[in-house]
């Protein structure tokens, strides 16, 4: 059975003197894109899909360090992981399952 791990990643740049997060989020998403893993940007974070826990943690480290490289002096990273081993589902399958129950198309 193929492993599919879904994770949601949030990074917060502190002490930048600006309340806007879009520049920092774009740096984070760009770093994820360069890894070649599947991702979905949401208003409050970025969902990623990986084949292993190592891939998830590599993505988190890459994103965190990308912000540090821009000169941010303090980065807070939040991570939620869904590692379902009995029946791996993609991000789209998980959303579709809820929509079906709500009768949304």
C-alpha cells in the first residue's frame, strides 16, 4: 500500500515591522514548489502531501530556513500531520469525502 502523508504547515515571521504575511508566505510556497512535492495553498497555511515522514520534515526545514535566509530573525513554525496507514487518501480525496457527506459539488 502506498503511503500518503498529509501535513499542514504554517510559518509566522515575527519582528518584521510589518503585519503583512504575503511576502513571507510566497517565499515559503516557492521553497515547497522547488521540492517538487504536492501542495495546496490555503488562507491559513499550506497543505502538503508526501510519501514519507522524512519528506514532510525536509519540507518543513526547507520552508523554515527559506524565511531565515530572507533576513527574518524569528520564525515560528506550526505543523499538523495526518499519517493514516490503513487507507491512504490524497488531499483531494479527503476533501471530496467531506463534500459527499455534505452533498456539495
